[in-house]
């Protein structure tokens, strides 16, 4: 495959069941008619997908050759798409030379993320050119994805039926007004093909084109993540979502030019609310000193979605391999600088430091998706046509102020509901349950933890509290209703708030504070095992004893310890050992020696086995002293025992050399 086709294959469109060509066009392509109508319908939909892809900037269509992939596809794509019907259609198209196919090996999508690909050949493009394609619509308004991002099946419950009705009402509302491209839009910025519109985008001096497929009717759906309906849930499917932001302003709603309003810094603002705080006016959570604003914005948003700080740095480094339109890397920094930037982001937003690197992004998407539904419901009640683009909205220019008022009401209500200062609300509140899933990691702690709801405490707050558990109607009269909810995370006492730096005050006279004199430094006692190296004091004359004790061999000193001798006090200076720790047990009496005593008649004394004392030297004394230090009360007993062992060793040597 040529190199320039490799990038096109990676950006392939997924095979869907939303379109279908006529049976006459299937026959014109030379495809046989099968006895099973399911295979015939699947073949018509595959041809429609190939026709739409060839008319766009993404000519390849991806499909799976695995049986497991089609286990849950009946809910999403229709029962006509099965393992046998899709593969039989693809094999027939390949036999007739109507497609160019790239097959992936089994399990290859787990390593490079690519399924098998196909695109229409030149002959098939000529057959499909200018032919009408029927729109079947989206079969399922709710899409559930697993941990690996693949679509999975789910059981119909009261919750899924409620969500289905909700998205159905939204589609009916958005189909009640018209959306089109303005006739006054510059032809240099727009192009029309047989089935698409192409919009021009210029960024960093480089021109690119975005291709959008306009459907006969609005048919949006919601995508949930992590195998449940409490995470994710954003709205997709509107053709306007794929247009550049500048080109969206060329659209008309009911013949009127549109404006676009969004929630500024929405996810950080939600996290501040979960900590019981409000982002100060004029504070920019993305502004880092010595960096452009887009650097802080990208770093913070990526880190919020990452599970750990190292994962956040890795995700940013991965973007260094991606190229902008002008060929420069999306992220131009290395690992060390990236970690430094993440640390600066944390220092700039200390109140939400625990959420950075906590995998909170997917749950925050669930909250902003619910906010989008609340805004659209309020717009429907106010008869204000609006289109969602995740956390922003398109509306007629003449009703901009009204749209901003609705969005502000929804935002304030949501911030109140997720704040821990709000009274406990109903556990059935969807945003409240989603808030409980967001994990919080205290600064300096490696892994995020979940705080049980029973351990929460309502912290005092300067904000007014809602004293009633009943739903509250927004003060603007838009009809958006909010129930107060005790959020998962109480604010930390004394948690630092971000602030907008003001000019420093004029320096004033300062009165010096009294300085306390330093406390005297206590003398450090000399350890017992070092006393053997101190300089011996002048010996006083001692009267000779009646019996001269045996002379012990002088211990051999080690050079590594002998170097300490000049620094030790003389032997005549007393040096009492201080205990290393307070004694917690009463003093024990000195142990009674069980060694045999010499009564002058060694031939009649029973032979008692003696402990091995052949190598009693410096190390033996050090070991005895170390054992004694463990119990200060046994220090004297240890010294007495060591002296006794020396005497026994001397007698043992004398007996060994006796004739």
C-alpha cells in the first residue's frame, strides 16, 4: 500500500447501518441477489457506506472480521449486520474487483488499533456516482462502551427507557427548526459534494478542510462509557459538530445568523465546586507564568483525564508525535519540562490539586452532558432554537442574552448541587451519583481514594445554603429545576484559594520582634563502645593484691574505629551513658551466674561445659555493650558478665597448658 494511503486507512470511517442504496443499484454493480433478504439488505448498506466514504476526505471504511465483534451489534446497527452477512458481502465485492481491501490479522487491532479496511474501486465509484442514498436513521439513541472503548450490549431497564425518551424529545425539538448554511457565506470557505459539505479552516497559516455529512433530519445520540450510564453521556450525531468553529458561525437557524456561547473553563470550575469553593472572578486556571495559555490549558485538561501524573505526562509526550497543520509537534516539550509544567499547573490550582491525575474527566463529561440537556430543555420551554456542541450552544444572534441567562442558571444550579456545602439531596439525582464516582487524591498521595458518603461532614461556607430539600426553580424563570445535593468531597479546612495577584502595598515601618536567645545545646553522651579508644588517664598507685590476676591479651583495635580516639574525652572524665529511649519496664535484677566457682579444689569440682570464649576481643565487647544498650537496666549486669567470662577464659587456658 502506498505511504500516502496509510494515513487515509488510519482515519477510516466505521461501517454503519444508517444508509442504504436501492436494489437496482445493487444489481447495476453486478452483485448477485441472495435468497436471504438479510444479506441483500446488508449488501445495500455496505454499498451506501462505500459511496459516502468515496465522496468524503476519508475514503476507507473499517469493518471487523471477528465473530465476537458482532455479538452486540444487533442493538446498534440492526440485525442485518452479522458476521456472515458482512463477510459474505465483502468477499463478493472483492471477488468482483469492486473494492480495495486491507485485512488485519486476528487480534491486530489490540496492538495498532486498526480493523480491516476497504474502499470503493474506481469502477464502483463510477457506478455509485450521482445515485440517491436512502437515510435509515440511527437505530439506537444510547450507545454503551466498555473499558476498552468497544460497544457492548445492555439490558433495557426503566433508566434506559427514560434516557431513550429524553433523547427522543431532544431530537423532536431540534427537528422543529431549520438549519442551513448562509447564502452569504463566502464560496471560498464552503464546498458542496453529492452527499457532504466541506468547510475551510485556516490555522497557523495552513489551510485544511472539514467534511460533514448532512442528514435529512437531526438524529443525535448519547455515548456512555465504562460499562454504565453514570459516566460519559455526551451528545453526538449533529453534522454541525464536525465543522470548524469559524464556519459554524456561517450557519442559519430559522434563517437567522447564529452565535455560539460556551461554558468557560467548565471542568476546572466543576472541580472547584466539588471542593466547596468558587473560582474567583478574574482568575484564569490555565494561565502559567512564562508559558502561553494553550500550554496550561492542554496540560490541565489532559492531567484531569489521566489516572496518574506520570500517565498525564505520557499522554502529553504522545502528542509530541502528532503534527499540526504546519508540521510542528502538537506538544513541543520533553519529559522533564512536561513534568515541570504539570507541577506548575498543580501549584497554580492548589484547591483542586487532588483531582489532577485522578481520572475524573469521564465523570465530568457526564456532568456537562447533563448540563447540556438541562440547557436544551430550558430552551425548548422558552421556544429558543439551539444546537449543542458538547459544552457550547448555537442559537439565533438576536436571542444571545436569553441563551446566556439560561446557561448561567444551569451552571449555578449545578455548582450548588455538587458542592459539599449543599444539604443532602436525593440519591436518585444523576449528577449526584456521578459526583460520588469522582475520586480525589490528596496532594502528595500516589493513588486516588474514594470517600464514602457516610463519612462526609458539612463544612461551614460563606455561600448561602439551600435549606429545603425540595426542587428549586431557577430565579430567571426558565424552568430549569435543581435539587440540592451533598457532594462527595468536603472542603479541606484552610485549603488555599487561588487569587488574582494585586500590586504589592507600599512598604511601611516594621517594628523588630524580640529575638529569643538560643537554648543551650545539651552535651551528647559518648557511646560505651567508643570509650575503649579514649586516651588513658594517669594511673594512680594501687597496692599490690594478694593474688595477681592473669593478664589478658590487649584487644586488637580496628583502624576504622581507632581514628576516633583523638576526639574522645580522657579516661578521667566521667561519661555516663544516657538511655537511647525511656525505659518502659521496671528494672530487672542482675542475672545470677550459673558458672562453677573455683573453691581451691579443682580436682573435686564437677566439670561444667563453658561457653565458647576463644575470640573475646573488641567485637565481643561491642556486642555485649550493644545488647546492654537495648535495656539500660541490664548495663551493669552485662559488664559483670563480661568480666566473669574473661576470668573463666583465663582459667580455661591455664588448665589447657597445665602439665
